[in-house]
């Protein structure tokens, strides 16, 4: 494949800035997610630190031009470390009136507003339920408005290829992309490669037209007077290494491959399609030659049950879902607890209850995964903190599952799943093994005890096919040791205690909790899951103010780290931001008798840094001048 | 040193567990025949796995000395799927009941059949919920008075054979708990078939639904109320083998061979490998209008789900080679920070 790429250099002045937050929005059919993904990849390749927030409706093609159909993609790229997609926008690209009015509030005053003015006709205004054209509103003076006739300019640019009206119109997201690339000094090579790979084989003319639209957008930026200069964001000072851009669901899939590799176990991956978890399945199906068998089951229950069957046979068994599916899997998860088999259950959380907000993020399944089963059915729970972290938590989870002979739940969320960040490519040869053992054929006359225990209280993983170890497992209570059905009262007490203690023993296999910032002080921000970036950034800002605030971010939620109680006791106040009504707070309050303060949001959106920062300020004082504060060492 | 395989005995498959079914339950007969045929099938206990759901029948795995999972209500086919596709070396049996397979587990049951997973599904049909003490089941007859239907069941019963034909099962058979020779033969046929082998067993619950299948069990009546299927043979029944089934258009009808002048060649011939229509027609033959067919309704070959899954895995490796994790991680668009 050879693509002619021109190294385009702007002749206009270039302003150097440390970071940019931009949101691209339009109809859900306008290709905004593609535009955002390309800008993200290109920025990552330029060496920026990045964080993204795709935000789209649950409908595949909501009615065109309506507010409900607006799809957006926000990305922050910077020459410094970033952990969130940014609070307020430096630039907003709006492809139609509905996109403009639903997103304008997030654009900072003086921010750059680029609109496709061709879409601000009577028909589209009406679809967006607007009586007057917002572009004529006096409030536009607050922004640097650049009106671009994108539809017309794109049509003219691709005229030579003889595309139909609709096909030509579809190229306008690449025109917008070209303009954005010019604005931020982005190279077009990676996107040209993408266009070639996606369209060249099936429709070479469309590939050519998209390339042309991209270049036309770039040239437009270079030409028009309204844009006097472009911006430059230098490469970020990331730790030395080899990087790639990584999305959460992809990291989860790749982490499964890594866990499989480390434990020398083939994967049986069973799932039923559900937003926002399906992309893990889409990723896993590519890896049949890595020893991955994927099974799209007839329902959520069949997915988890087939995984249990595979686990009984000795496979690395995985099932993924989101809240509604996890509810359906509940009984089978209890069976896995009773059978004491390793099993990974991934819950990519979304807005609830019921069908809720399928494409929006939330952290409201914590108590569901902690307790949403009949009986005393404890399961270890680990939560990913960022897209790239999914790669790590799933390996931790498999380590726990195999060492404890227990199902393990991994929590992700829609924000992490679809978000992306730079990811340091690991050296596979340096990955440590996860030891998995199956007892061999019986050589003596002693009875085989399927429910005998090792020092962690794990039972042996004896698999079918092994001579002499025939045994039956099931959901009925078992006699300690033999695993035979038992209704004995003392035995039930004993087995209940064993199952609880076994999960507690996970803490012995996990690192102690680290604190970001001083080990004691006025306020501790205690967070978990996908709020990591916003909480960390807010804490850093408050620390720079001279506030006495530290940050603990929990990855291990059940059991909690053994030193957490000690850490909590060293702070006057504990603030717990959560995208729920206080679920972890309830657990922490009951376990540690700490009067934790909640910051709770249920809008289907992640926290902004500002929201957390404001709450920190409310509960802390400035105790040191910023200059006098000791250097804060980042740990963990 | 002899290389001959050890000869398996029924006792090799007898577990050390006390059997907890009610005395007189039809399940005992099925267990006995299973233990009789397992050694003849020749798969050793360690390569045999029994998976069940919930209900009286689902206690079955405890009583066989093999590997086994007594899972949750209705889900045995799903567990069997995960095990079978990943462990081609095992022989997997699913033990289920009318409530387990047709009510709470209906979804898994039909999907197992249509996928043609290579397992043997034995459905103990007693037309009642036994373990929960006597509520009506999806196969209870319309109007049946039970603990939960004091005025009689309103539901129209589900015909498991028609479900199996509808799901395009590749092996469909019916037997009766007390007809031990026929049962043993049917279980062996099920084991020999590659793909999902579905066997409905008329099983008596002597506590909550005694006599539900009396017509098919009683030696005095069964020749008149059932018709034993023989591949390639005309469909003849009756104590004196004087009645037969003839096809009138698409509708079967009973003809009297001694009086009507109809010859055996004019009768419907049973064909296990025939069109699904034939199996469907047999499934529709119910009392009191027809004798109920006993035996193998259908036995055809189609690729099994587990074969298909393994074939894809193999061809992926043949095409792309065994996956290299480092190549995957480092491939595509990447950048270096010095």
C-alpha cells in the first residue's frame, strides 16, 4: 500500500498552548465518533497525553437533526499529564443547530465555535425546535464564531468524483476533520491510512473523496481570514516507553489475553450483546488464534452458565455484561460461589435502573455486585480506574480467581469503556506467570476430597478426565471436605464462614492501599472506579492551593485493602465522590464507622474536575502557602 | 503386559451416595438402565460428565460415579455447552425434567437442540412438579387438578417432541421408564448419535401424579396405546398387530388391517432419516386419538456446534498462525517517548 502524503505546513502564525479541550458534535449519523477517534489517535501519535469522552444516544440513528440525535466526542490533549477529558471546552465544532444548542453551555467564554452554517436553515432550525437562528443571537459575541459552509464546500471539493448527493454529503465530517487538524497542527498521515484501509478496497472513489474532503478542510483553515493562527500542543512528558492509544473495552480484552498467556489457559468467553459491554466481545472474536473461544449465548443466563461449565472443565472462563445482564446472572453467580470455581464476571456499568441510560455512565451497580445474590454469597470485586487500567485489573482478577477458586467481579463503566488514553505497551516476556494447578490422577486408596482446603482456603481444581477424581458438585450445601450434600446446621455455619473468609483472604494477595499526598491531614478524598481522573486532578489542584487534602483511590472493593481503616483514621474528614447515591459510602461508613461525606451525581455523565474541586474547597482550608508545601510524591 | 482396555462394569458407575428418591419412583428404573448401558457404551467414568438442573430428576448425577454438576433450575444445557465445546474428549449427558427443560429452561433447551451440541439430553417427563410437591407442569394435561390448579389447569400442554422437531433436533426419541429393554436400547442409541440426542422418557411420579403414563406402562394396554417405531418398517400396532397407520394426504389415520383390506405396503413406513415433517407427524400422534410412538423418531447427521467452534479455532490458527501477544500489543499506530 502506498499513499501519497503531503507534509503540510501552515504559513500562518502558530500559538503554543499546553492543552486543548475540544468537542465535536453533530447528528448520530454524521460520523462524529469516527472524527473524535481519529483526532484522538492523531493526537496520541503526536505524543500528547489524552483523555476522551464519547457521548452518544442509545438510538442508532435517532431522527435526523433533532436534539435527541446529537452525538458528541470530547477530547483533551495536552503537553502535560491529563486524567480527564476536560471540564470546559476551548473549542466546539457543531455540525447542526441541535448540536449547537445542546453543547454550547460547555464552551468557555472566548472559546472557538465552528459551525456548519449550511445546516442553519429553516428546516434544521425547526428540527432542533428553534424559533430563531442561534447564530444571530447576541450571546454569540461571547465566542469566536467561525461560520463554515461545510456542506457546500465539501460538495464542491468532491465534485470531480461524481458521487451522489448523499454520498458527497457524508464526506463533510472529513472536511471538518481537516479543518480541526489544521487548527491544531495535526498530521494527516494516520487518518489518510485509516481512510485507505476502511474504504479503498470496497469503494476506491469514496476513499478518494474522503481524502480530498480532509485536505479541503485543511486548506480552508489555511485560507480563511477568520482563523488568524493555529495552535501547537507539544508532546507530553510521559515516562519513557513505547505507547499506543487504548480504549477501555479493548484494554479489558487485551488484559484477558495477557491473563490467559500468564496462566497458560485458553479462554472461553461467553456473552450476550449489551451496551456498553459488547465491544469487548467484538474485540475477543478477533483472537481465535490466541486460544480464545467466544460464545454468543442465547441469553445472559446461558452466557454465565456456559462459562461455569467451561470453568468446571478447566478453562479460563469469562462472561461480560452490564447491570441488567448482571441482574439476570445473579443466581448463576451464586452457583459459582457454591461450586468454588474460578470465573471472571465483567460488569461495564451504565445508567440504571432497568434499561436506564444504556450509553451513559454510572457507578450504581456496586451494591448489586456486592450483594445482589441470594444467601451469603461473597465475591471479590475489583474496579478499573481508567481505560488503560482495565488491562491490569482483569489480570489481577484472574490471579485472585485461580488462587482462591472463586468467581471474581470486575467493574468498569461506560466512561472507561469508550474512553481512551495513552497506554505504555508492556514487555510480554517480563510478565510473571499466574500459577494454576490441577490435581493429577489418584494413585492411592484415600478418598478424593473435592472440598479440602489449602492455606488460602481454596479447594483443588480437579477437572473431568482425571482418573480417580470423579466427584459431583452442585448448588446444594456441601459437607466440608467431601463436598457431599449436607443439611447439617454446624456444617452450614462452617461452610458459610469458610466462603466469607476465603474472600477476605484476597487481601493477602493484594498490595496495601497507597495514599496520594500526605498520610494525614484535614481531608481525604476517597474514590473508586472511573472517577479516578476527575478526583485526582481536583486533589492536585487543591494541593497546589495549599489545602490539606490527600487522595485514596480504591481498586479493590471487596475485600477492601487491609490498611484502609488505618488510613481513614488519619484524616479529619473523608469525602467520597460517586456517580451513585452513596453506595461505597454506605459500605465504608458501616465497615469503618467513618462519617464520610458524599458527593453524588446521577446525570449519566462523569464528574468534572470543577465539581470535585468545589466540594474539596467546601470541606478544607488553605493550611499552607503553596510555595511552602513539601513536594508531593506520587505513589501507586 | 496386556494392552486390552479394562472391561467396565455397572458397579464402576455406582456412586457412594444414598439415593433419596421416593420408593417406587420411576427415576430408579432410569438410573438402573443408565448404569447398565454406560459400561456398554465404553466411556470410562472419568471421561463421563452428567449435568442436571433442578428437580427430582436432577439429583441423578449424584448417583452415578462420574464427574457431575447439579446446577440451577433449567440451565443444565447452558453449562453443558461451555463444557462440551471446550472439552471434546468428554461424554456429556444432560439430565432434566418437564419443568426444568420446558418451563424455566425452555430457552436453553431449544437453543441446545438447534445448535446440535454433541450431548445427550434425557428428559424425565412425569407431567408434574415433584420436588416442590405437586404443582402442574408444562406437560400436565389441560384441566389437570393439582395443588396449584384446584379448578384444573387452564394451560394447553406443551408437546416436547414438537418442540424438538421445531428446533430441528437431529436425534429425537421417546421411551418409557418401565419398558426397561426399550429404554436401555434408546439410551444406547442416544449415546451413539453425534449431535444433540434428545430422549423423552415417560416417567411415573407415584406420589404426586401416579399413573399418568399407565396406558403406556401397563403390559396389558401398551401394545394398543403405543406404537413401537422401527426404521424402515410399516407402522403397525395392537396386541394382535392388526392395526396400522396410513397417511391420508398429510393426515395420519388408523386402519384395521384385518377388515379394511389395506395392505402393509400401503401403510406409513417409519423413516428415522426422513423429512422433519415425518417426525412432526409422529409427534402429533397423541392419546386418545392415536397410539403414541415409542422409539427413535429422528436420527440425522448435521455438523455439531462443538465441531464448528473447534473448526473455526483451528482454521484461525492455520491462517494466521498462533497469536503473538507482543506483536499484537506493539502493532498498528504506536509512538515512542525517549
